[in-house]
């Protein structure tokens, strides 16, 4: 049972380059998320998708775009990477919008922008 | 605004000693509370969650947490630390707001000394 799978795991980008982080879940969850993790900051929500066909901004959306391709897949795109976007990115999913739901996380994507 | 405070970004305990990781929440309405654990180079996984059914919540790997409304706390404990408990632990609070809004604490890194 794979859960939430995200690729790539590691990536080095030059300033100004673009890239897309891919994410897929096999739990038939409605809601998907992209979080950013930085030391001492906890996790901050970049974008979320409450259901297939909908996306919305979280706390730190600037510099990112997302696509909910279908119920399984939710991608995060950096159009013009900046050093400030060096971070660890986590894709996650949950079964709906209920506050008691467990959020399931992927293993993370380590991105370095030089 | 809802916030989650974790006291101590680093905690060290000896193997076999009590583990106590502190979490306080700030909210006019008690939120739903979670503890997640993150092992090195991995995503977060659920340790336990409070959903108002019982104030003492038991989780995986011998961890438990007690919800204390009067102290707005949800501290995580384990009677006897094991080397495999070395990880980073995140307290989180969830509330509704169009989607499952989850606020994470900054995390506490637990070191277990042999």
C-alpha cells in the first residue's frame, strides 16, 4: 500500500528555473495538500485542494502554482525558482474536510535553489 | 487566530527515562489535536489524536497524551524512552474553515541517549 507518493525526492535548481513536483495518492482521498517545511517554522500550507477540480491558496502561495489533475494527483509548480524556495516540500492527503481526519504525508521532496 | 506552541525545540532523555514533550494550544474553542512523528528523511505520520471522546489518548509505540482544557495543553508522554523514539515530534491543531485547517507547532527534536 503506497499511500502518498511524491517525486522527485531530491532536486537542485538554478535560480530562475522551473520545475514541477508530482504527487499521487492511492487512498481515494478527496482532499490533498502541499506543505513547506523549514527549520523552526513547522509546516506551512502552500495550497490545498478540497476535492477534484478545486484548488485554493494556503498560507504561503506566492511563487507557486498547483494542478489537481484528477482525484489521485496534485502537482506543485515553481515557475521561476528563487533561493528562498529552498525547502522540504510535503504532499499530503485526507479523506474530506472533517477536522478529525488524519492527514497522510508523502516522504518529502528536498529542493535546493542555487 | 489558532496557534500551537511547543516548548523546547530540542529535548534529550536517557534511554529508559520518561519522555515528556509539551504542547499548548490557543483557541477560544478547543480544537481537535494531533501529535505527528517524523523520522529522519521521512514524512510525518500520525502518533495519536484527540477528538473529544476521551481526554487521555493512547497512540502507537507506547505514547499517550492527555487533553487538559483548563491548561490548554496536550502534552505527549512515554514512560520509558527507547532509542528508536529519536525523531521530531509535531503537535497540531485542526479546525474547520472551508477545509481542514491544520496549524502545526514548530516541532521538538527528541534525542535519546544510550
